[in-house]
């Protein structure tokens, strides 16, 4: 399912509303909502919207469990940290219990960080199948998602739930959940914006299957839903029949708007 939005604001509102709706649904059904947050810049606005009215009051924050799909191997206070961005835009602004925030730990090596996070996940899911209620993912211009970068062994990993990876083009280690874990989720939502993503998005959705070269193509929920929330410029190269009949969604007008 692909939904196209007029601009980043509308896309961000849609992503925030999706979070709130799925959280209410999961908590109503099972008393808990587990979510994997995406890093990078695109989700920032959506997190900010979630931390404000009306969505802030809609979400039963005490029953939400926050995890991350990946993290840069940097100290928690480093400005490149995905967890730091989420705290600044959302987690420090809503009443989620500190014990429900599960950042990827920064340990003495990326391998140790990955191993510890896998233990955290296995404990959370009581060593059973790890099924997140909602997974947010971004898309890199080279086809990566989370930290599943083209040509890395992280893309091939099928046993471990979490692995470390060296991203040569960025000169940085990262820790990432693996494709089998993302694919066990109930709902995976990509959030993609900007004309710079148009070419890679067309390759992901309409090109030949080359998941080693385009790791985002690995993401196919086994028993769940895959949703693409795409801003108009990022969608501009998609063929007509690739798009759903979902109309463009302008972001909601401010309440004070006269007409
Ligand atoms: C990260 C993300 C990464 C991101 C894409 C898109 O840690 O950077 O996990 O996969 O989602 O690179 O990033 P932007 O949203 O900044 O374009």
C-alpha cells in the first residue's frame, strides 16, 4: 500500500496519526504497544507532532514500549544518536515510563552493543517470536533501510536479531536489527520524503529484485502489513499503476482557519 502526501508536513501528520491509531488498537487488544522507531531526519517532524495535542492526549503512553530499528555506534549524547533525536522530539515530552524506553546500548564495542540489545529483545519477547506492533523505517538514497547497507553482511544475516555493521561510506559503525526481525512485525511503515529519494524509491518498488544491492527490498512482513507513506516529490518517478488510488492528502488546516 502506497500513500502519497502533498508535503512533509502532511506525511508527518499521517505517520503520527498512524502511530496513535495503532497504539490505541494494540493497547485496547493486548494492553501494550511495542514500536520500533526509525532514525535519520525524515521522522523528526512526525515525532514532534505526536508530542503535541491532540495526539499527545490520545496515546496511552504508560502502555507504550519504545525500541529502535538501528543506532549509530556513538555515545547517547552524540548529536548523531537516533535515540537522542527521539528523546528531544518526543520521549522527553510525553509521560512514557523510563523503563519502557529501550535504546540500543553504547558498549565497549559495536558487537557487544548488538549482543546486549538482542538479549534485551529476547527478554522482552520472553524468547518467543518477536512481533512488534509497528515498525517505522526510512529509506536511504543507496537503498539502505535501518542500517542494512548494500554489500554488508548485515543484509545477509538471517539468524541473529541484531548485528553490528561498519558503514564504510560514513566511516562509522552502526547497530541494526535484521531483516527477519522487521519482517515479523504486524505493520511496517516506511516514511520517505524528498526528491532525492525518487529514483531509489522507484527501484525499490518497481525495479528488479536485488535485495543485496537494495536492502529495502528485503522488507516484506511475513504475516503483517507493509505501508509506504511517501511525500509527493519522492513519489514523482513512480508509475501510475504502482500507486494506490489514494488521493494526495493535504495536511490538516489549523483549527482557527475561517473556511
Ligand atoms: C539512520 C536510519 C536510516 C535512515 C535513512 C533515511 O540511522 O540514519 O536508520 O536508515 O532512515 O538513512 O534517512 P533520512 O530520513 O535522514 O533521509
